[in-house]
C-alpha cells in the first residue's frame, strides 16, 4: 500500500493530468493547431507543479496512439476528426495517465466515442482488490460488442509504478484467460480503445516520441549534455524534442536515435483503417475499491 504522503503525490499528479486532459479536449476545434494543444496541455502540467510522464499524445482517426506534434508541425484539426488526447503528469515518479476522445464539429462517431467511455466506466464500477485481469477484458469486450464495435486487442491497460509507466500487469480488452488478480496497493491505468475496424493496431512511422535506453560513448559533447538534461528532466519517462528546454533539441534527438541512446516509438494505426476512440483513467486500488485518481 502507498503511504499517505505517496498517495497525496499520486492524487495530485492524477488531478493535474485530469485537468490537463479536459483543457486539451476543450481546445480541439476546427482550424486549431495540434502543436498549440500539446503545448497548452504540457504547460498546464508543468505550471501546476508536476513533470511530464510522457508527451501529450494527439492521435487522429485511425491512429490509436503515439503521435505528438513536433515543433514544426503546422497541422490543424479538421471537421470530422476523431481526436484522442492522452496526457500524463508525474510528481516524484507518481503518475496520472489519462485520455479522452472528441470529434471535431460533427457527431458521426458519437456512439463509438461513447463506447470506449462506457467500457472504461463499467470497469471503474468493479475494479478492486482481487479482480482478475480476464474479467476486466471480458467486460470491456462485451460492452463494446453490445455497442456494435470491437476493442483493440493488442493495446492494453497497464500497471504503473514510480518512474515506470508500463510496469508489471497488462490489462486486456478481451478475455485472454489471464486469471492474475489485481491487488490492493497497485496503480492501474484502464484505457480501452474501441474501433469500427478489425480491432488490431500495427506500428507505422515514428511519431516524435522517444525514450532514453542506454548510455553510449558520444563524440559530440553537446549531445552528452543533452542526454544529461533529458535524464534530469524526464528520468525514465518518454519525451519528445518539443518538450525540451534545450537548444537544438530536435537535432540532438535525431543524432541520439542514430547512436542507439534513444529509441523512438512508432505511431499505432488500426490495421483496417478503422476509426479509434479511447478513454483512460488511472486508478489506485484501495483495500476496498478502485479510486479514480485522474478526475480534474
Ligand atoms: Co496509459
């Protein structure tokens, strides 16, 4: 179990990420730049005493996750876009990880968006000490199928530990027969993705998100300085050049990927080009119940 002090940090990171998510979602309008939304969301997190647990992901339509705008991204939201905002705050390593979906100017995907929300909220009603992972998976899948959609099977919810965003347990969105139980004291992110496609995602091109993997001898002293900055600022968490307060970050990131110091995440796209919606809360599993930490 977390101590009262640790729990306070988890709750604060959760609250800040929840409010940042709402802010981001409220900004998604036709003609608004993706860049501006990402900057506002991350700015909010930092201004409220937290660090970034990962860059603000802004993933549109068939892209399920792992895109964040670069500094030079001029793209804007278009009418009809289905936009996932997934953001994370951390305080001394305690994380709030949360996401929501909005549609720009139309209502064509209202049911799809409701479906991932309903599945997550249904899980919220019973997630607690002793609940098995496959029970959550079954619930998510049944809920989405009743709505006429399918879950994305190869994206999971996840346990979170201090400074480790994807730690330990993976929480399925279908019945994978995993009887492992969730235990009191765990922090768990539940993030079902619903789609009108096939229900699988595949890696596509890099989406500007990277993470530090190992040190390597570097001939460029500035690059080493950048590595030290990154370790101090983001610890072991994913980040992007845009969020770095460091000159020439974009080029340092490229250089460090080439040298194997950073590894880059691929954008995840639905295999059949289906539209994807996602809702996510982080929970603290109490001895009695699951507490949503990421409400604003
Ligand atoms: Co997550």
